[in-house]
C-alpha cells in the first residue's frame, strides 16, 4: 500500500510534520518495503488560504491510499475523502515509526477533520 506522510524532512527518520497543508514535505511510502519518494510542499507553506486543498491535490496525484498526519482541516479532508484517500490524524513520531504503527493496526482512520480551517 502507498501512504503519504506529512514530514518535516526528507528521510524516514524525519519527524512527522503535524501540519498537513503546510507540511514541509510529503513522503510517499510503500508500507511493505519502506521504499519512498519525497514530494516537497514549499509552494503551499506560505499561502494565505487553500494550502490544505493544494496539498490534498499533491497527495492525490501520487496515487496513495492513506494519508498519515498530525492534523487535517475540513477543506483538505473533503478533498482527500472525495478521491477515496483515507486519513489518519493525531499521530506523531518519525515517519518510519508512524508507518510501522499503521502496519501494526495501531492507528485508526479519522471520521472527519480534527482541526478547524486555517489552523497553523
């Protein structure tokens, strides 16, 4: 399975970035092999609004089935939900740690956004 993880850096040992729309990077991780690619998110980091929507499009274009992040607002959640990407929020640790937790069924899918819009 391919998972997108909001990340503060470019490696599996980087800390999960709790901000989805304004995350520094997205790591697109194969949950079986831990092969990954890095998707920068610098174009969205300073947008006054719409960062979550644009980040949702980046993730959707990568063909992932799940997003693992700290927080996801309503607009971003709706974009992801509309294209069938499941969302996991409220987690922390390194990218490797959260993917391991996901593989071990230690994380639960979100039923909706966990923060209001324009959360920073």
